[in-house]
C-alpha cells in the first residue's frame, strides 16, 4: 500500500515513505483519515496507561504534546501561519506573502494559545465511557476535513508543497477516505459518530470556503488550519453530546425490517 505509506510518512514522524514520495503525494490523500485513526488509536492506548499514573490535567497535557510531536507540528504550524495571514493581511498578495514568512506574528501567537488551551481543556473534559472512542475518532475526522478541502477547493499557488495534492486528483480517493471514516464513526460511536462526521464536514467546508474567498483557493497552511479547527469542533461536539446523553454513543443504527 504505497499510498498509505506516503500518507503515514507525510502526516507523522514515521519515515516509512518510498524514495519517490514527492511524486506520489497525491496517492496518499485517500489514506489521510486512516492515518488519523492510527494516531487516535495511539492516543487512546497512551491514555489508558497514563490515567493509571497521573492526574487528568497532566494526562491531557501529555496527550496534546504527544499528538503535536507525532505530527511534527505540521498542522499547528499551518494554523499559526494562517492566523497571521488571514487576519493580518489586507490583500490576497499580502496574505500569501505572510504565509511564506517563517516567523510567527502576533495573530499566530494568539491563535496558538487559544487553540492549545481549548484542545487541552477538551482532552481533560472527555470522560468515560465515550473517552476512548472520541480519542480514536477525532484525528481521523479532522483529516477527513483536510481531504475534503483538497478535493473541493482549488490550490491558491502555482507551486508549493500542498500543490502536489492538487495534482492527479481522483474521486475514488475521496470515496475511500469517506468510507474509512464513516465506518469508524458508526462502529465506534453510533449516532454520535454520524453527528461528529457531519460536524467535521461542515466545519471543514465552511473554513475552506472562507479561506478561498480571501486567497482564491487553499494552501498547505490552509489545510493545516482546517485540520486543527475541525479537530476542536469535533471534540467540543463530542463533549456536548456526552454531557446531554451518552446513550447516543451506544444507540444502534436502524437496520431495517
């Protein structure tokens, strides 16, 4: 599965990609949600061990740092650059210029603090019996959001790392990614999983549409921002659903007569 190796190597710190990986980046799109579920499974396994040793506040911090390390901070970096560019730039050209600047500005710093605070609070707030299922699901759902925006919206630059994902696109990649995350959502969380998938889809599309209006398309940094914001939205919805009736996570879907 070359495509899965490409996705795993690009989205994580694991150096398992083929030598000609730059030419095959587009083939990895279909497996973005699967890699997210892989990351989520690692978080769930780590959570099981940590909660036997440390208090919840510390466990939440370790999980958050572990996820950032496991992904090389790739999506977080994109979110920071997007905050600086989309909020601080006044024209399309200036926004794209800011995105290329490796320095973090005031809007990026503020965005990072806000995002990390909400993510940490959400990870701390997740409670049993839905905690493990949500930990597994939310990284897969957020990466489905990235895949969706790659398919729906044009790329804003003629060149760039993210441009490789805009080339050689095919609808089957989206269908594989959607099928993967749909099956996982239903199997792990039932009706709540479907609601979380719907939330991920709406947030990713809405944010992608907003970025497109400002830039004429998305960039690699924009994909990272979509991932981070979608992850937060899914976690918040999961906490709200659990607090107002955890039975949604266990209720069986109708199978017909």
